C-alpha cells in the first residue's frame, strides 16, 4: 500500500535572492546558440541552380516530376485488351467442349440454354432437330434403375 502524500509535510524551497534580469529568458536561447561551433555552410544547390529563386526552383522540380510522370505514361503504350469470353470459347473445338461437359459433371439446365439461345439466336442451327417420338424413344432406350426420374 502506498504511503499517503501530504504537501504540507514537505518544506518549500527558498525563493532566490533576486529576480533574473529583464529579458533574460528571451535572450538565453540566442546566447546558447552563439556558443555552439558553427558548421560550414555548403551550397544547397549546385552552380546554376543557386542563381534561381526558391520559388522558381520549386516550380522547376514540380515540372520535372510531372514531366517524368507524363513521359512514363505515354511511353508505356496502350493497355492490353482482355480477350472477350465469346472469342476465347469460339477457339475451343466443339468435341472438346462436349467432352468436358460430359466428364466434368456439369449440369446444363433449360435456363442455361434459354439464355444462350437468346444471346445468339443462330446457334440453334447446329442443334439436332428431332421429333417428339424420336426423343421419347431415345429416353426409353436409356437404362434406368431408379424410377424417380420417369
């Protein structure tokens, strides 16, 4: 447990005999700085740059930075265009696409086909045109042990 602190139990320091001279604390930092050894002053800017005013040097630096940015922007060339998904899919052979769909377990639903035919109306030209009897016969020929799909 901390001991209680009472301000009255501690004696005050005696006041100085005289007050400091007027302006003493105002002049003190300058006197201390005058006692320090002075470092040699080097030119902050090389030759011709020292003749320019500080505002002109700042504007020259700004122009140099902006010019470098603009040069790098224009020299980098145009951004590469991302290939369109339709053109990349057109490059894949149809047999490979069918093989992928059959082996990957991806399910193609009627909504997928509806969206596809709405986007590309001429795509149905390559589909098989089967009658309802042919489709029923093809589905009946499929072996099925689970009766829930019938």
